[in-house]
C-alpha cells in the first residue's frame, strides 16, 4: 500500500484506528506499522502522536473494555431488582456476540506480563468490573434477597468464573447454554436458593 505524506494526527484518530486493528487482528497486532497501514500514513506519523507504543496498546485496551462495561451497566441497571440485575448481568456476559471483546481481554492478560502500562490498565479495568459486580451483590444482600455474604468475595469468584467461561467460548469449549448454567450455578451456590435465573423476567429495555 502506498502511504500518503507525513501529516499531523490527533491522538484520538490514532486510537480509533488502533481499536479497529485490535478488533480485526488482535490486541497483539496494535503496532505502529499496522495502525499506520490502517490510516494510510507513514509510521512516523503514528510515532509523533503516540511516542510510546506500549501506552497506545494499553489505552486501546482500556477504550474497548471501558465501553463494554458502560454498555453492560446500562443493560443491568435498567432492571429494578438486584435479582433481575444479576440475572441480566450473567446472561449478557455469556452472550456469544461479545467474543471480540473477550478475545481482547484474554490477550491482555498475557501481553500485560511484558507491557507494564497494559498490566496497569488490566488491573484498573478488572477493578472497575469488580466494583460493579460487588455493588449488584451488595444490593441483593441489603434487600434480603440473598444470603448475608461478603459482596467482594462473591464478586471475585463470579468474575473469575466469567473470565474462564469467556475463554472457553473463544474455542467453542462447551455450549453457550452450558457456560451460562455454570455461571448460574456459581451464583446460586453463593447467594442461596432465592436466586433462580430461570424464573426471573429479563428486561428487554
């Protein structure tokens, strides 16, 4: 591909292109060369906007997963009760349409070992997810819908299982329904028999 002459790029323009590369080719493919090719500019144009390539990868990751969390929050909090909220949360995260974001998450844990900026970003985004799930659990404990449990402990366990079943989905290990049943089983184990996703109406709002 013939590149255009060097031109000034805004960071947001480069970041948008990097997000596209991450979805199309994988987080590992977010390099100055690939982002430059996507924008049809020389690599030095990317380097001028984002001198630190590791930081670009980290920011790309954060942009993708923060957008997912914001979307899930809207869907979950559209429901009035904690039981409905947790049911929608588990159902939503088990949807196969989220495989692109799941793939970005999975790569981030491995790449973050050698990219300190990415490692920091992964821990921050995991923390944001933990806070959200713990808040949903805390509401159910306070309302008396569930056992008197430690919301942070339950959130940690649920997220670990969610991460695991989402990794399964990338290679088709077990069916979507099997993975969802596993999430429901973990939630029932922690929260008690009062939690029964099969009997909870899910909002379509």
